[in-house]
C-alpha cells in the first residue's frame, strides 16, 4: 500500500495552532517539506493508552502531510534522563527513582521500556519517524546550549542552573499564564527567583551518586527535561521548524519552557516551531489510567482481554484529536465491531490491482475526504467517507480498491493488509483453546447433520459459556465473546 499525494487542486491544509488558539493554513518553513517534532515517552514504565493517543494523533498528522505531498521529517524523542516526578520541576528523576526502587541498572530499565513502547508503536500501525532521538545521546549538545544562554538568562543555585522566565518576552503565552483561560499556575519552589523558573541543569546533591550524571560548568549532574527537547529538535530539524506536537498536558509547563529556551537561544521572540499542536486527554473514569494503580490501562491489557490493538486506534480516530475522549470497554467493543465490518467490507477488493480513480462517485467522495482531513484532521468524518466507499455497489473494483487505499493511507488502519482472522485474539483468561473450539464445532456439525439438535444446542451453549460466539453460516465460523 502506497501513500497517494493529494491533487494540486486539493483543499488547503488548515491546522489548529495552540500558540494562537486558532486555525491556520499550513505554510512550511522549507517549500515542499514538513518538519515535525513530537514529545516522546519517559521510559521509566510502560506507556498507558492515554499516552499512546498522542502518537496516534502525531502519526495521523504525519500521514496527512505525506498525503498532501510534503516530504516529511518526523522526530520523536525518548526521554531516558531528566524528567522529574513532578512536571513543575520538583521531585526525583523518574528513571533514577525507578532504578533505585527496583535495584536495577537505569540503562536496563530505559532499554526495556523503550522496547515496550516501540512494540506498542508497531501494534498501532504507527509509522517509524525519521529519527528516534535518545536524550542521553545529546548531553554534550545540551551543555553547549545551556552555556550559550547561561549568562543572559540563567542563575545558579546550590541545586543547579535555573532559567529566569522574566528574561524572555511573554513567557507562558502558550499556556495563557496570567489570563482567565490559562491553565493552573506552577507551585513555587524554595530558592528560585520566580515560581515559574525551571532547571536547565540539576546538580547531583552532595554525598549522592546518580547512575546518569555528567560533568558540566555548574557541577556534576544531569540536564533538565525541558532542555532536552529544545536541543534535539534544533539539532535534527533546525530552528524554526514547522510543527511541534504533544499531549495537552505539555501545554502548561513543558512546552512554555521549551519556547522560553528557544527564544533565549535565538535571541528573538521565535518559539522554535511555527505551530504547536496538542491532542486532548483520554479519560477513564475508574482511575486505572494511572501508572500507580497497578493493572493500569496499557495496550497489552487490551490485547490480553481479546481486543485487537487497531480497535484502539480506530477508537481514537472516531473522535477529533482536540476533543476529550472517554475510554470504556463498551466503546472499545463498538470500535472492534466497526473494525471487523471495515475489514469484511474491504476483503472483496483486497487482492485486486488498484486502478486510476475516474468514476465520478468515487472522485466526489475523495474530494469530501480531502476536505475533511484538510480541516484540522477531521478523522471522524473521514471514517464515515471510507465506509461510504466500501459500501459502494456496481463500481469498478480496481478503482474502489485505489480509493480505499488512498483514505486508509491517511487513517493508518491498514485495512488492505489486515485479514479478518487476525482480529480474533484469544483473551488471556479464556479456559478453552482454538483447537478445542474447532473440535467442538466439528462435533456440533456432525450432530446437526444427524439432526441431533439437543447435542448441537448443548455444544453451542458450552461454547458460549466459555466465551465463544458461534457464527453459523459465516466463513470465519466463530469468534470470542468479549467482556470486561
């Protein structure tokens, strides 16, 4: 399946810029290119599904930019040092804390959770970025960046080097600090000149040794979390670049601090990125989204309960990325059902060669799709248009296949490569195996042929009790009956 650029007459791409709080046309810094930086995970634990919504959003944005004909350079960072337990620049380093609690090497912890995150990325059909930037690979550049801004914008305390937020113009404008629509204020920390000031470099306390620490002009220690993204985005994309993405939680502290650093380093009011884009929260009312809750909601838990991970991707696409999305098992089940219908609808044309789309009905639908996805990534409308294409009758199969491929290349569900059988995932708690199910169905078939309906019904009831849905007349034959 190949990404198909939009025609030259396609709708102009308009995206919501969090910095201005308005829709703006996408105007690349470098003609024909799109350079995007996405804040990645802090690899001290498994990502939960709320974390993963940010990467489904960033992937959809990247796929849209490719579809619109731009040469995409996408960077996602891996934070393996510097992120404290409180985003407001307080507490312990998350990786150091995890290593101490588990008596493990911090490097082993970072490697394990990085690989787990990458597995989730693959499971959700998220495309590989041009670069995975690992924070610890850029520490020398971070020190150089800090040295360049230290004299004019920073001051030193016993605990480290801090950025004076009053030294740059309009600090916090991204978060609307100081206005009625602003997010919550940052709690004060002893020793800082101003409550919002943040650490550029954190010194290792006297008498302590960290597993990750480096020498610097301000003493042995580690970089601040905010510094990392400024350094890596400039190193790999250059200032200014086009779009910086992240979860809406970054809009309050992390991204305003990045902007302040970028302003200081460029000696201008430039934020570093032309547009700042944020996805809204995934909300789960039971509180299991928190990583401190034990069996928190990570992608593997969904798989263990029998849900294909692409059902979660579809669930995300059903809502606009700027809308709050509530998670429920019922909602996930509905998304899985919708995914199955999409896969079944695509099956007749999956193996047919694509043909040039000329039928007016299809070109009209593709035009509506282009308008929807160009309108700040309106994926919910795009999905309904995909279903309209799939449902279309008496139309050339090759053209239909091409139209499906064009839309799905942006939505990233992978319908043309996803067999229906792959959606049948055995729940971890299931007390019956696939072979046992097939054997029971074979016995039931024999009973039905012999008109022994009592035995047939008994076998069906036993399968239902074991969590198996028997689908008479369906080529797939059976599926798991899912529940929380």
